[in-house]
C-alpha cells in the first residue's frame, strides 16, 4: 500500500499523479477530510463540503469519495448498523462498536493478526483489516444489559 496522504498537498499530488483533474469539488472534499481528520459519513462530508461550496451535489461527492478510495486516499468502514464512514488512509485499525449506545473505538490492527492468519490458513480468506468492525457492548453499557 502506498504511503498515506494526510495533507492537502499530498492528496492533490496523488490526484495529479493519477492523471486526474483537481476540481474545486475535489479540493473541497480533500480540505474537509484533512480539516476534520476523523471518521465521517458521506452525508456529513456532503454537509461540510456544501457549507463551503453550496453548488457541489451529493452525487459528485459520492463519485469523489469513490475516486479517492480507488486512489487509496481514503478508506471506508461499516460500523454496525450505521452508515459507512470514510477517513484518510493512515495506520490500519479496526473498530469496536457498541450496539447499545453506538460508541465506536478504534483499535490497532495488531489485535486482528491472529484472526487474520487463522482465516488465511483455514479458509484461504484474506482479511481487509481496514474494514474490520466488531459489534458488542461497551464497558459503560454492560451493567445496564445485565440488569
């Protein structure tokens, strides 16, 4: 996997390097992702982009996110029942999502090393550790579920 692009200049350079045009919409999506530096749904990204550039349509933003994912600028993850979230490519990590309160924690991908090796050995399945999300009950909600 290429090195993460976490600055605006690095993202725009990756777009240029793939012989793609840098449009106002792409620049604005990149600015939002860099400025927030957290997991965002496509709707949240759309809202933040449209605050800056009201004429950028949601469909354009979805296409840009798809292009950015193909260029390995962003990755997406599905966290429980919630909408997919997007974030800049960076350290590979997984997610723990509480089914009760919706809280999500990032955990280092190393926690999935043994599982990944076992899945590969037993089933020939290669785990995409960027997309790992485990649902369960967080420490805060556990007492309520036992009552």
